[in-house]
């Protein structure tokens, strides 16, 4: 069937093709220049901030102040040279309009008079702050130069002047002319800031939406990182955007990524920081702007300054912060790839060639193992780097990667071959090999746990496990009890439909400070990991658990407390999502029982002395006599019916959910009581001696 074209459909001709003004194009497709929608407003703010940072890096102005106001506006003040206000010979347009109102104009294309010709600048393509202007309802520029003040504003990207300083609703008059005023600031302000540029803008809600924000927490991280990376700069953030905002944050450091690493590292170091500060070069053919407005292909040499700080800690998670010309690159890129490949080559060569590190036929580590516990600060400076997108979250450029790889390979090789680094190198290499062994062991264990036949067959589970009838983990719970003495009564008292029991054999191995491969060598921990069925460490998957909750059943004595602490520390270290999701509990069996002596005997249970006092006071008030108060030491002392009602029955038992706070405290206590720092342990014992009895301390 042939469908006829409707008679009303217009012809597709040349008039159907339209050309958008560059400013309107930005407004229509803002994410092309400002990145993902949820981050566009932050990127719009960063553009003028980056310009001010470039001014400082070019040698002008120390202080940058950012003010976020409650009306949604943002103001950036710097003490640089001030944007040029004269007329450009090439275009006949003034400098403010060209810098902020015209796409494709800027001072960072290599013009010798700009001061940016050879510097590694943050702004690159003549779009950045123009995009901020185009997406603003109002954009004000104030320039201080030569004892005068110059003003030019923009409304929706078009130049002109507002009648007042109240916001976008003020009357606006279109104009290309800059208005010149006498600098009427106080003498102190003039002295502190003789020149500079102030930008204030109101984001257009029609473009950003009412829910968009400057992402203040992320902004603070960016500004703090910049202050570390750019020695001597002073950045002030005055946040007045919300009533409860922490008004003024000031960032000024001596500079240096070694200092920055000390701040961001999440764990305790195991060696001193490795610092690489070097550079390399590559050449490329690029179009270079000429004085007549044309461009000409020229072969240029690019210098890449490489500044990297590396340090391994006693933790397991890697932390990498990367920067290009002080711009944070959260998605990393080729500079990070270059560092990682150099690390992999140099460290793996050392591990493979050093006798005793790897066992015969043992699989070599991979980059994942090298990165375990590594904190890395990676910063490069390069003129005209190739970012992937205007947001500048990821660096491109294969030539940059090659330079970083070559520089890092040479510097790391020199570090490795320096005998004074032997102790640190051995520590690092041992940690990498241990991480590899843990990964391989965990992979094997994960594969075993996820085999359907193994999960469904009771014969595949440890012999000590007393399983339950229901297999759906939504309804089941695993009880971990203290030895076989309690197991018999608990088996009789449980609901075999959904309650499984696993008896420990004495106290479990203290997992604190041990790598996972050592823990997996312990049969009891390996059995428990297999029973839970969700993997361990990095491979742990909450959704794969064979049980909805884990309940610890330990006696109400010092040994029971010790066992609970060891269990909590293990789960927190190797199955943390289980704790964070609220699935770990401790049973609270009654500590005391009271039985009346009348014709009709009644039995009451108390979790602690406070509850016991309430029970005896009530019996005394009712003039009911009772026999000797019984204090129960272990679960093995209870009759089956008591265990059923007071320990196993969800309707009548008492449980305490183990929180993140308690887990952290358990780790702290184990480190204090059983860790390697004897002096801290002695101080703790002395400090707590007054509240402990001789039975609590082996003296």
C-alpha cells in the first residue's frame, strides 16, 4: 500500500534548515557544554572560578572569594589583573563582551600578550564562562583597573545594563557599551585589591530547574583540593545559601600533594610516602591562531609536569584523587592509566624476580591487588590537555598517557633500586602478594558458595550445622551458639522449620589484623562463611545470604562477651554489609530466675539486676514468698521449655540489634586488648583497674 503525503505537509527545502545563534544553542542544549543535568549548576559556577585560578597561576592575585546567596546567586571576586576593557582591533568589540558574551573568544588560545601563552590553564576553548553567562538570567561583570571601575551586564546572554542591583527582575537596557565609574571603594579595599574581576550571576531556573544546586559539599572538596595543589593561593567560600549553612570556609595551605595525601588517606600508613615530581614532553601538530584571525598548523612541544604521591596503608580499599591543571578528574583518564601501568610493570617485575615472595606456580598479582590499600594523589599540569567533555571529569590524550607512563616507570624503577627503600618495598610487595592470595581464595570460595548443588545439598555443608527445613532465606535465621553444651537444648527448643544452629568449638580465631587468606585457613571461619553463603570480603553479596538474620547465642559471662566481640569484629571486617543492613543480632537470655514457693509455683525471668529488683519488689508487695534467686551462667543450664520461650521464640525472646557503632567499638576493644600496642593496653588496664575486679584481670 502506498501512503499519500498529506496535502498540508510543507516541502522540505532550504528554509527548513535554521542557524542558531551560539548563545541560543548553549541555552537549548546546555548539557553539551555544562555536562550532566544534576551537575550543570556546579560546572557553571566552576567556570569563572577556574578563570580566577588561572590568573593566580599566571602570577596575578592571591585571594579568590566565592559567595553563595540565599536568592540563588553566586559571586566570584578575584584580585587578578582585571578583564581587559578596551576595544579589540580584530573585532571592534570590547574585552568584557569578548571574554564572557561571545563563543570562541578567550585569552587562552596562545596569544602572547595574554600571559597564558605557555601556562597550563584550566579554561581552554572559549566557551566555559560564556556558557555560564548564556544559562544565567542575569550576569554582572565588574572590573577594577587603573583606579577605575567598569561595568557590563548580560540578560539571558545579551549585553546591556540593569537599573538596579536587586536581581534579574530589574529593568534592563540592551547595550554593547561598558560603563565606566570612579573607583569609590574604601582605601583599604583598594590597597588589598587594586585590580581584579567580580562576576555575579543568577542561574536561569528555566534551564537548570528549581531543584538544581551548586552541590556545596562537592564544591568545598574542589576548593580544598585546589588550595593544596596551587601553592600560596587563598580561597574563601562564604555560603549564605541556606539559613543553617556554615558561613565562611577558608582554604590556604603550603601546597603539595604529600600534605594532601596525609589528609585524604583513610587508614594508617605502612611506609613513608613515595613522591614523584618530574616532567616529560611530546610533540603534536595543532592549529595555532595568527594575528590576522586565521589559524595555521604548527608543530608544538607539550611539557607534561607529573606530580604523584603514593602510599599504602593497613586498610583494603583504594583511594585515588586525580587532577589536571588543578581540576579534579573524578572519572580519572589517561594520566591515571599511565600511573597504574607503571606501577603494575615495576612492582610486578620486582615481585616476580624476588625469591620467596611467590610460591612455586603461584599466580602473579594483578592491578587490583596492587591498588588494595593504596592512596594515590595524581596531578599533572599541561598546556591544552584533551578533556573528554566540557565538564572536564575525565582526561583523554594517548600522548599524555605515554609521557606519564615513561616518567613514572623511570622514577619508580629508581625508587625500587635504591637500597634505602628496601624495607618499604618489601612491605609493599608483601601486601600486594597477600592481596592476590586473598582475591584468589575468595574467588574460589565464592564459586563454591554459588553452585546450586552445593547450596541445596546438606551434605555439602559443614557437618556441625543443624539445618532448618525452609530454604527461602526471607524467613530463616542462623543461630551461632557457644559450643556443644548449649546445642542439645537449643535443638529441642528451636522451631526446626526456620531456625538453623551452628555450634562454635570454643572461642573463634581472632581475625583482627589478619588478612583474609589467613582467616580462610581457619576451618571454623571457613565453615561459617560457607554456611552463610554470600561470599566474604570484597565478594560478599548481601542478596546471596542463605539466612535473613544472624543471631549470636553466647553465655552471660566474660567468655561469652569475648566470643560476641570476636564475632562482631569478624562480621564488621569481612561481611560489613550484613551489619550495615541490620541483620546481626545478639540474643539476651535471662540472667536470673525467681520461683515462688506457694502451692501454685510461678517462675519469673530477668535480663539483669534492674529487672530482677523490679520482680522481687513486686513479689514482696504481693506478699508472695520465693526461693533462692538463681543466677544462670550458661545456656546449658536452662530447661528446654525455658530455652524455647526465653531464647528461641520471637514473640517472647529478647534480641539486641548490633549497630555500626557497636561494631566499630568491638574492633577498638580487640585492638586495645589483643593488638600489637602493649603500651596502650597497659594504660587501658591501669585506667580501668578501679572498676574491674580481680576476676576480670589476670594479675
